[in-house]
C-alpha cells in the first residue's frame, strides 16, 4: 500500500497537481488551490502544528503520514516535509489509499 501511495504522489507531481515544500504550500493554501495537505511524520513539531492549523483554518483535509525521505523520493525531490495536492481526484485517491493503510495496520 505504501508503494501505491507513493506512486500516486509521483503521478500527481508529473501531472503538475502537487506542490511541495513549506513555503509553496503555505502560499497556495489561502488561494484555495490545495485540496489535500500531506505532512511527513518526521517533520518538526512546529511544522506539523503550523500546517495542521493552516489546514483547519482553510478547511483543507490533511494527512500526517510517512517519512520525509520516502515521500521526497516518491516525487523526485529532496528533503520535503509538506505537500499540497491541487487536484480533487488525486486527493480522493490518496485519502482512500491512506485509509486502507491505516485499516491494515490496526
């Protein structure tokens, strides 16, 4: 399932439907360009808190999952902790895969 999640993130990146990096996601969230925020579990506590508050404020669903290295590798970038998905279909698919991962880990 983790591979499926990473593959979908790679597709989102290649199709131009993924924003990566704290500054970029923070810039596009108030503009209503992001439909899902993904935060790496190993992001700093301040980063997690900041983006959870932003996502809540702008009513954007968020996921805290995976590590920085795995997620960055999935999109072909280096050391990114925060990602924003702009396409609603990609967002739904990623949330569905995430829900499957969580159910299978219980």
